[in-house]
C-alpha cells in the first residue's frame, strides 16, 4: 500500500459559513465517491483557502462527513496577484493500493480553471450527491 495525494478545489460565491461548508462537503463527497476513500485510510488532509475565504474552517466539513480521527489542517494560499478568488483547495494524503495514475482529482465550479486537464468528471447529479452528504452527516452526527 502506498500513500497517494488526492487534490481537489472548488469555489464559493460568497464568504459565508454555510457556503464554505456546503462547497467543501460537495468537493469531499465527490473525491470520496470517485476514489472509494474510507476515513480509516486517510493519513491527513490539508485545506487551504484564498485570503478572501475565512468565514469557517473548511476542515469542519470533513468532520461532518465522519473524518473524526483524521488529522486535518487549514491554511491560506499565497496571495498571488490575479489568482482565482474565493477558492477552497484540499490535499488528502490517502493510503491506497491504487497507482497515482488511477487517482481521480476533483476540480469543480470556478476551480475548473486551475486544472482543466483534471476537470473531466462524469456527470454529477448534485441532488443525489446532497442526499448522500445528508445521509453521511446523520450517520456521523455526535449524540
């Protein structure tokens, strides 16, 4: 088994707590489902945001999806002139037998422009995705 990096990014239309969490949950849900990622196989995850996103820690979305034992870290990206605004990125370090070439990275919404070469996803039924997310959140909710 190897440790592989799985990348993803998304954008929000506004820096609000609800937007940050919803966008991050969608991003993680797609990464999880496209790669069959199980929380117990995740070594760690680093979340970064552009400086204009600070309403909430995006790592909270991972906790909401059951990543309670995974070490998580949040940080800001470099403030490079002309870079994509309102962006959330994640790097998941994942223990898997898959080869690096078999990893599905996920770039959605405005973040597609960061890596158009990795943005070819199968069609996504976002209503079904939200139902899956809600199911996960109910399952992992602490009593």
